[in-house]
C-alpha cells in the first residue's frame, strides 16, 4: 500500500476535510478495460445550499494502487473540477491510474475548483467554496514534496494565484508534470493516449496553453 512517506499537513485543508463525509473508505475497484489494475479509493465530499440550489463539493480523493511491490512514491494530481461519478471510478481516474501505475503507488487528487459538475462550463467559479480553495491549493503546489501532475488541459479558467504558485514551484526545482497529447496540454478524460511531460523553471509551455483568470479586489 502507498502513502507511507511523510506527508505535509495543510491546516486549512484539514479543517475543510473534517467537515466532509468520508466516502468509499478504501473500497476496492478492479478490471479497468484493458488493464488488470486494482485500487482502493477514498474521497471527501459535502453538500451545501446557495440561493436554494444544492451543490456538491469534492475536496480530495486518495487512490491507492494494490501492487505486490511498493515504490514508496505517490503523486499529487490536480484537475479542473470533480466529475459527477461518485460511487465508481470515472474515466479520468481510470486513465490516470493506467498512466501512473508503473512509477507510483497511488495518488492524491485535488481540483482547482471542488464543485462537482459534469460540465466544466457550469462550474460556478464565484461560489465561496470554490474561491476559498484557491489559496489552499496554491500552498499545496508550492510546498508539496511529492511529484505534482497537472491535468486540467487547455481552455480553462485558472486563477492567477495558481499561476504564481506554479512559477514558485518551478523556481524551487520541485517536480511538476503535465498530461499531454501530441505536445498539447490535454485532459486525460478527453484522450486515452496522454503522456507525462516534466516542466522546468522558465518553461513557458503551460503559460502559453492556459487561460489565467485574474480576480480583482481579491484578498483571500
């Protein structure tokens, strides 16, 4: 099993997780199409109501690979927003599992915006829960010792704080990878042939392929 290595504890994130429901509790999943991979999965979520509309937020997932030999190495993956699939492994996670299987024991998954939605265009970026998660995730990107893999792809709205956190991580020579297909930053849910590309300090690759959203008068 993975996650034996020392993990950084993020206080604000831990506060949020304590208000969430812990789901699946390590339920085993297996038999992903062409692969024989088996994993355990846990995710943390909660429901909130805003202006009579009920929203679901999923803040964290932990996917542990069931392998004979441990590599003592985990990744932190960051997407755009969580998919609707709750009790099963969704397509994106299946492809991440296949992509990371040989090099890691599993991964922690966060999203830029924790609101669950089947369509990224319906994600309400101005919800308090979405806005408040940005500085928390920025801290993870800057400080996390595990390899970080970004997979949100092109044509999404990324807060400027995330851009600055990415630049800080690269300057500090911490591992940062992205999912690509034919040399474009690509969401693995959109294409099963993605590979990983490691970024280095001064690399403009992600800057040129990402839309950054500057939130005015934000002091969070």
